[in-house]
């Protein structure tokens, strides 16, 4: 028996904004006969994440080679089992896989993680209890190392990772400034996420003005968790305190072209010297083997409703490429998902 | 009784190159009567170091306030004792003090460190067994953490700190590339200091060309000990290997104005993310209390003649301001000193 599988084939490398023109939407028959230990899954929720655009850079990034052309766009997916020849997986079960932008897939059971909808909404496997949560938790605790009373500044604070970093930092007893775009996001950071302060970077025309605003509220910065780069980072670095820790988790302002042809910005490394500060780059993949540590602490908070994990869900498989681009231009809050 | 004391008073803040016009040479009587525990010293060798120019920046640097105007220029000095009312110090003794650019000084014994000319040349107290040696040793071992077989790249490799870092890195079993200005310095790095490779950055018109040359010989960089910043750093950062350690010890290319009004350069922090690399700023002052650890290891190497610690000695107290500026434009090798 066959079913119709739809998938987004990655065809052309974007040089600036990414969109549908870099993909081809394909519908093709999928042979559903399963081998031993194989499972047929149907995707329900797709993750769209900034790292996907990094991998489309023509230069070496986190992998030596860019995302290969003429393959399905990689991504995390939450699916339901349609059929199974693997012990432990039954029709209707919810699973996580890294099977990419395709509506259905035949996958080996070893590539699936079972999800328990009783414990947390299944979409959290793509957010607070998945890659973004892991990034936020280990980036903050292993590289940021915040102490009670310190000032933690989070850029991209309304995003999937930033909104969690902000809340995790508060739980460490830090005083937290969230930086985001627009007054509505900033109000949300203060009222819903518990930020001590929030600053709308779009209200500032240059780094000096933004820097003055950050200095006015914080006095100085002990931990800077950077998801954004560019002007926001230019504004924060001159304000670092002695022994500050800067975590480079993302540089989203640079992804639509700046990785291939770097934008120019002020040289700021001399501040590292004065303050004996550290910049540490991190990737979610380094902590895959430590998910249990993170979940042991964060999952109970999620279950108790103590963590805000906002989701913005875009409806429709055909929206995937434009949803990816909206990460860089859009107005979403929290984790961006596409519902199949 | 009085003697004539000469001193360089720091009068005006330089905005670009520093020189005699920012100082006033003063000759004045010095009362030589000593109180209890006081010592009268006569300077023999003055240190000129890049950090002095940093402290003249109008913005906060390693201290919150710039070097105060209308005070004697601070610096390390090697002197001889002229008269003493302190136990343990006798006429003719060699001492180190941080008494600045003045020919004579009355100082409390607690501000003096005795030097033993039998153990090492007294000028080494301003070089390999002093602040530059400490900077090189702890910057490399505590922040760079080189392993045998790794690639260590040193910028400013012919300078006081860089020439020691290069040799210390070789002793750790690393493969070492020294970057310096001009073919003569590069030949010296290879033949006298034992560099595996040396590259003349002045032979390259831009960072891409320099980067290609660095990549060709090293293949990639595990530790980058940066004394220079600017174009050289732009060339190295895209070549870092996984978990690379970048030590920001100096940014000498930026000191003549770039600290007040930062130069523009390409944004490169995204590489930190890909390689999960670290940038660590360090200052010599953080390791003052650990001089004994460094000397325990390095002093025997010095005594045995196993370390090259070249000195460039400029003759004449009146040369001090121009000697300071020559750090940024000059052709000296190793440690730059002025002889009184």
C-alpha cells in the first residue's frame, strides 16, 4: 500500500532572505510496507528554528558542509504513529523525530523518542522540553553561570530560547533585563515572564543610545545571553562588569546574509581584556546527552505551570518556508511551530 | 641635602599617537632625608609597555578612570639603592618598584622588591621574570591551556609577551605559528625562538589573504594568543577549531585612538557558536599573587639560557615618551626598555 507523502525539498541556497523559492513542494507516493523495527509516522507539528538558516550559509558553520541541496529540509518534528512493526510503538502514539519537513516518514524505532501527553503538551518536545529548552538551560547554567544578585541581559528575549533564559535566570536570583523588538513584546517580558526590566531595541536608532538605556537600568552587565548579535551586542559589551560571561547562543541579526559576507561593526574585544571577561559559544547539540539533567529540573516546573512557554503556531504544511523566514522578520513570540 | 630629580609629568591626553607633547620633563630638587623604613633609589631601567597607552584612553578601560593628568607617568622601574633607612636594603642593592618615570624617588621599603643579579640580569624584572613574563605564562596556561600537538597562533609574536608565549607554547608540545611585522622578525621567530612557522602580516593587504596563508600552514587554530587585534584577529578567528581558546591579552593595533572611537571590523562572533570556542580576556595584575608559581618554572629556564628574552634598550631618560610611542610604530624586538 502507498500513501501520498508531501515534503519540502531544499533546492537552492538563499543569499539573503529565505523563502519558498529555495524549496520545492513535492507530493509523491510512499510505500508503507514496514520492515522489522520500522514505524510509519504522520507529522503533526514541525519546528522552524534559526539554526536552519545558519546551515544554509555557503561557508562552513556548525557543520563543515552546508545543508545539502536536493534533500528534505532537516528539522525536529512531533508526529503520531500510523503503523508500527516495532515493540513499544503503537498506532496513535506521539513521538519526536528529526525527520524534517515531510508529512509522513518510515523511520527506524531507534530514531524515535516517545512522548507522554499526560506529562506535558506534546509540542513542548520542540520547545521548553526540547532543543530550545536545552539550549536555554545549559547555555545559562554551564556558560552564563549566573549568581543571585547579578545582572543577566538576554537579547532576543521574546524568542523560543530567550524567553526561557529570562525565566531560568530569574529562578537563579538574578536581576534580568530582556531586550526585544517592540513595546508589546517588552510588556509581555515584564508582566508575563517576570523580567525586572525590558527594553525595546527598535526604539533606539544606534548602539550608543541603546547602551545608555541599558546602563541606566542595570548599571552594568554580569551575564549577557546573546541570541541576536549586531547592534544589540554592540550596545551591551561596553557595559560588562568584571569577569562577565557572554554566551553566544545565536546571532540572528546576521543570518540573512551576514554569515557569508560579514557586516561591519565596532571592534569591541578590548573590553574583554579590561574586564577579564569571557565569551563562550554554545550549541544545543553539545548537551543532547544531558537532556535528563535538564528535564529533571524543568519538567516539574512545566507540569506545575510555573514556566511560560508561549507557542506561535502557523497552520499549514505549505507555510513552512515562509514560517522559517518569519523568524528573522516576524512578530511571533516564544516558540514558532507549523501545524501540519 | 637635596639632589635633582627629573621626572616626566603626564600633562595631556593623547587622542592618537602619544609623544613628548603629552608630557612635561621636569627637573626639581628632591629632599633626600629619609624617614624610618624609607629608601632612596636611583632609576637605572624604565619599562615602557602598551598598557600605558590604554590607560590614557578617555573611556574606562582596566581602571574606571584614565591615568590621572599632572602625575608622574606610572611604570615599572629597576633601580639601585642610593641610601637606606630600611633593614634589608643597602647602598648599591638592585630593586624593582612601580615608581614611574622619575630619576630618583624616596620610597617605603614595602614598595620595593629586591633583585639578585646573580640569579638573572636585573632587567629581567621588567621582562621575562616580571610583568610580561607573568602575562605570557598565565595567559597561556590559564586561558590558552595548550595541549601537545595543538596549533597555537601568537600575534605580536616578536614582542615582549608574544616572544615568550611562543617559546612557552613550544615547551607544551604545541605547534606554533608566530605572526609579526616584517621578514626580519619572522626569520628571528623561526631561527631563534623555535617557531614552527612565522608569517609577516605586512606582506598581506587584507585579512582574507592573511587568513589563507595561516590556513595553509596550520590547517586550523586551537589556541590564539592575541596581542594585536584588528586585521590579524579578523584573519585568525574564521580558522578556529572546535573548542578553540582565544586569549585577549592585548589589542595593540587599536590603542592609538581605536579605544576611544572603535574602528570597524567584520562581525565574527558567529564563529564562536559554530566551534563552541571561548574568548577570554586577561590582565597581568590578576596573577601578581602567583609570581612564585611562574618563577619556580621559568627562572631555571632563564638561568640555564633556555629562553630567549631579547631586550631593546633605548638610551636616555629624555627618550621615554618617544620610546612609548615606538611600541605602536616601531621595529623593536622583545622587551623595550629605557636606560636612565
